[in-house]
C-alpha cells in the first residue's frame, strides 16, 4: 500500500511540474543581468541619430534607476532639428498624462552618481519628490503616432488600440517628416498637458478597482546596459526641441538659453488621481558647450550618407526652413 501511495504522489508531482512548465514565463528588467539589454519605461534620444541620451528603467534589484549616457546640447543651433530629441515612454494602460520639465536639485545626490536612483513617492501622488528642484513648465512637442493605430479621442477613448510595428529607423524617418512639416508651418508644437498616451497593449485604463555645473567625460555611463525599444509593445513618442511652457508666467522657456551644463528631469504624471503616485522620470544633462552627436552627421565628417538626416540636400532643407522662423513666444 505504501508503495502504491508513493507512486501516486510521484505521479502527481511530475504532472504538476509538467503543468507549470506549460505556463508562460514573465521576464522583466529585474531578471536581466547588468550589461545585457533592458527595456526602459522612459528614454530620451536624438531625434535622427538614435543614440541614447538617458533612460529610466528598473535594475536587477528592483530599484528605479536613471542612466546618463550622453549630454543633450541644445546650443545656439537648436533652431535646426539636428539637435532635437525624441522622448519615448511606456505605461500599462491608455490614459491621459502630463509631461513636465523640472530641474534636478543641485545637491541630489550628494555626489555625482551614474546611474542615480529616482524613486516616486508612492505614499502621496501629489507630493513633490525629494530630487526635484524647480518646475519649469509643460513640454511642448509633436506626438508621433506612426507606431499605433491611433484612437479618435474626441469620439471614443475606450477603444483598444493596436500596435503598428515600426523600427527605430522608421521612427527617425517619422521624426524627420514632422520636423519638415513644422518648418513649413504645416503643423505646430502642442502642449503635452493631458495628452492621450497609449498603454503597452493599447488597452484603456478603466479606473481604480474597489478596494552652475559642469560634467566631465568620465561622468557618463560607459557600461550602461543597452536599451531596447519594446518591439511587441506600444511606446509613445514625442518629438521635442527643448521647449517648455511656464503656465504661471505664461511664457515659453527654451533650454538653449543656458550657458553652462545643467541637469533636468522630465516627469510623466498620469491625470487619473489613483495613478498619480506612479510617476515616471528621466533625468538628463544639457551641455550647450558640447557638439551634438547629430551634428556629426553633417557633410564633411564622413558620416552623412545619401538619404540620411546628414545628407546635404536634407541638411540644407533644414537650414532653409529654420533660418528665419521666430522663436515661440517672441
């Protein structure tokens, strides 16, 4: 009898093991060892040169960390889109969010750290995080929707959206087309206050359930993990030239007016009160004294190629479109 019971127990154990083996595995950034590719929840990169400027992700210990990978420049040439940036971020469900720009507190952290931990205040969605300095205003940019079957939000915000697969090169091309359309005054920059953003699977949110400074080259992370766009998920893309709108003074602010390197933080806050504690951040450095990587694409450097953003015809088009365009608010 004991032998029979033992065999039954063994059979049940084997069957359970096989059943567990059929369940889908869930892999997150916390399962990814340092140095391996990770997925970001917010990423800032060059608009046409896809090199990463900074990104915010979860490390192997579950900490929310920000990597500074390269500086943004935004110097006097920022009237040209060659210095524009592309902000990409992901969230769980479709919902309205607001993108704001803050300075990073000068004494946070006490020493230059890279990566730096930026943890939301989960206890109070309205509280200002300890690392945030001065609020500068709301981002103004161009929302790129080429990678999503966009919803007509004036008619129906409850419909599930679908991913339209786009490569990073496709999104760079979309950014270039938007920059040209803006230069030709076919479109304008829009406020990123209460902008409709898409969740990774395109599913709408249903509501809560009941229950002065300079930076040395050594500062930038040379061993940061490679950051990958989520190929099977929807990301939100904002083409941004560094412009924010200060709704208190009712004036536009441009970061290219700075003369020294400085740290900033982009804060993404859901509009829904229940979700406001789940802020997402990406901190970055603006150093107007550095040549932008995108400028390396100009003719004569050996990197400009036929059809790319550095091709002579396209660069000349950017120069002509933006030479006489007045600054916003001027």
